[in-house]
């Protein structure tokens, strides 16, 4: 469960069962004070984090030596209300010695098609594309 408490203007504090909390706000252009992420931005973070946790878990089980892992998630929104994402692009950037591309591709595919709970909630509205970039290091 999440509980949202209105603070002022468009700013809310969201508190979760885990005890964690987050401040959300609207941008200056939308009339807020830009003191926290907008709710729509959290969708991209939630998707990236959900998939990233799956991918890193799968790769660690395969004993791949991942030294750094970054997920870049960008979205394109409709111009009309409701302004939901119509396209989401995900770039998985992994650094490590001799990373096996086929294992990384399989981990990403398993995350997106089986494990990530956020992915299926977005697929009805957004076209999701993924790319993988492996860097030696």
C-alpha cells in the first residue's frame, strides 16, 4: 500500500508499507515547484529498476563479472490528455571483462517477458524497445 499526503500546491509525500517515502511534485511549467519527480517520471524509474534487478540477478547467478550497469529509460508521451507514454526505449549498458552477449540478451528477454512486474502494465499503451551495449572493462 502507498499513502499520499498532500503538502502544498502540487506537492505530495508518498509513504510505502516498507517505511520509505518520496516527495512528488509538478514541474515549474505545470504550476509546481519542481521539488520532486512527477508521477509519470516514476513509471520510467520503476520499469528500469524492476528490469535491472531481474537482469543483474540473472547475470550474477551465471557468474558474469559485471563491473557497472546502467539503464537508460526514455519515453515519448501523447500530446493529448491523458499524456501517457506511447513509446519507451530502454538501453542496458553493462561494463565488464568478456561479457557474453547471448547471456545478457537472454537475461533482458527473461526480465521483460517473464519476471518484471512493471513491463506488462505498460505494454498495452506503450511500444517498448530495448538495446544492449556491452563495454569492456
